[in-house]
C-alpha cells in the first residue's frame, strides 16, 4: 500500500512488488478484511431501492454461499463462469465466489445483444452464468445453467478459498470487438496487485479518512471492475454500487450525494457530459479518468470545476488524472 505524505520520487524509490507464492483475489478483497474487521463497510449498495450496507462479513457470507451453490451445480477449479449483472453487492460476491473455487470469472455487459453474449460465452467454454432476472431473459435459448442468487436457496456455511498462485487463471475479460471479433484476455490472480498502486496514486493515495469510491462505468468492464470495485475493496475503501442504465448528469449527482462519494473514476464521455451541462460536482476529493486523452481544454475545465490540482500520467495507456494535491 502506498503511503501518504511522501513525494512521488520517494514512492518510486521505495516501491517493490510483493507477489507471494499463494495468492487469491477473494482473500485480498474479502476474506482478509472479514477476518480482521467483519463490521467494516465494504459496499454501499444503491442498486435497488433503499441503500443497503454490505459489510466485509456480509460479503464473505454471500460469496461463501454462492461458492457452495456453484459447487453443487458442478463448477470446479478451472471452469469458466459468466457474471452477467450490473453493479451490486451480489455482483462483487459472484466474482469472489468464483475465485474462491479457483474458477475463472467472465465479466459480461448487460447491453450486449444475444449474439455478442453467445460469442463470448461460446469462445470461453462457459459452464454457467451468475445473473439476475433481467439477465435470465437475455440468456433465453442458451444451453447454459443460470444461477440467480436472489432466487436461490443459499447455504450459510463457510467455504475454504482455494490455494491458488499469482499466475493461476482468475478472470477472462473480452475486448469490445471494435477491431474484429472480441478477444479474450486471460488474467491470473496477480491482476489486482498490479492495478492497486496506479489506482491508489490516481486518487492521491486512496484510503484517506472518509474516502468512498464510485464509478458510473459498469463492472463488466476492466475500468469498473479493476480500477474501482476490486481495488477499493482490497484497500478497505467503501465502494458504492449504483446501477445506471444510461449516464445522466442528474443521476450522477444523485448517486454522489446519496452515497457520500468522495472519489470518482469518470470515463471521458461522462466528464464531457458534465462539462456540456456546465455542472460542478461538490464534495469530491479526487477524480480519475482513463482510457483516452482528455486534452488541454478538458483539463483546464477540470481545474476550474472541481477546484483540484490536475496531473497527467503516461503509462501503458494515456491516462488523465484530476486529484487533490
């Protein structure tokens, strides 16, 4: 974990990767925190109706129950399991349960058509999909087992997380398909460790008192899942889950206010919509954005709108960051 109060050069000089021989993301984002601080807030779920507080203890019980249910349906280590859900506590629990088994999760986007879903699930050789009522309708006619946590009888029994290593397969993420057929990128359990430092730095050392993290990006994308949801959980920062079928400025402001959000990852498109609406977003400590360059005009607008300092980092992909100094 990066330390606050140190200069960038000091952070770089003192940084070392720490990849133990045994590593499972379910332990990083759930089990360790549940063992130490079971009542600590993990997810504030605004996805349906009234806000629901999901503690790390709750999240572990949910994931353990799902892991048992998946096992009962024949899922074993190495199997590929789709997760076709929007942001919610159960969505996080589904990925965690799959990793607990030593299986491979496949994030899937609700706005994919049936052809796009079939292409990915067939290519992956998926065994089962964890979804919801809406997803069941999308998967109609597919020769796949579908598990809906809200409708299932889930056992309340602890589940022992599989002994996996950094390079054991954990998540299969598909490209958007804009340059030909979508291609699956298979990642090991080391993917989260690789993402956490960049996420922490882009939010001016994430994990300060009062930090609370959200993104309008769907957790089906790597930006939502591994730049927000899982790093936040690993760092002990509450993550807001809020379903937005379509981004709107008013909806965005409502989520930030209801969730007490202080740290946001905005896709560039969302930032441009906020700029077009001439809208300020009060109360934020940090705003990160990535995936494409924002340009000087957008960065200048960010300075004036958010009242925060702005830095640009150029790594594997160009990323723009708005963060407090």
